[in-house]
C-alpha cells in the first residue's frame, strides 16, 4: 500500500487555507500552521491537523514533525522576512520540496538563494492563466498532465467537417492524439471510433498533446 502524501501549509490566509482544504479533499494528509488562532480555528475541521504555532520558531516546527513531510508550502502574506526564515528552517529540517509564495522578482531571487525549491506569484500566475483562457478560440477545456503535456477538449475546425479522421491525419498535421470524440448527436464521449469516422459540425475532440504546441495552434485559428 502506498504512503499517503503529506503536505505542511505554513500560513493560513486565503491562499494557504484554500490550498490546505483542497489537498485534504483529495486525500492528502495536511498539517496547517498559523500564529493566528482565528485562522487555525477556521480550518481545523477541514484538515488532518491544524496547529497554532510560530512558523519562524525552529523548535516549534520540529516538535510538530515538519521534517517528516514530503512537501511544505510557505504562504505568509505580510512579512517577507518571516517567509525567508521559515524557508531556511524547512530546508535545514531536510524537506525536499519547499514551495514559497512571493510577489516580486527580487523576493523570488532571495527565496531561491536561501533554498526554496519553487517560488510562486499567485496573482501573476492566475492573471497569466486567465489571459490564456481569454485567448482561446477552439480550446474548450485544458487539463495539464505535467509541465509539458495536457489533455485538451477542442472544437472541430469548420474545414474538418465532412472529412474522415484518416483524411485529416490530425496527429501528423497538428501533433494531437485523439482519445475521444464528443459527438453532436450523442451525450456521452465516444472512445470506440475508427479512422473512418466522419467529422460532424459541432463535434468536439478530446486530445493529448504538448501544451505549448496546441496553444500555439489554437491562437492561430479563426472564429
């Protein structure tokens, strides 16, 4: 039986608490820590363990067993020096994957120098994702599998209608592997199709592809 993934969340603002509750919903063992009792109380019933503690106090964190966790996320909003100190403590404790929230490039550089494995800018990253969603023309939905590949639902192009999959040769032409078709005249996705399937107006394809490649293709399509 595989070991349950463990994640410690240090700082329980909106980002930290939402992350903690979401991970818990997906079966992750979550340790949620904040110096503010109100923040801890708010999340206590929704995570494995919620504790009031000073995230810049090495002894307190070690007593909580943070060194046993796979990943730690530092989500301190107001005081950057606390993020730096907490990051240093976590790396010294031997945590392999320490993710830290920061807002500027300068802070990102400092956090990386003291050992942060990944630094995220929540506002910037979200703005980037929203911008990409607004640019989409044919992509209906996109789920990233890793840093390179995604499963994507796309609307078929008008000039594909009436042609067979064999004739279109989507994989060779666009680098997309079709794994399912949502037919215009059916409510369920069809995964039992052949190369002779003739594309209908209103069909959607579910494809596996390189994220960058399919987004570049999508931006070049026309309404």
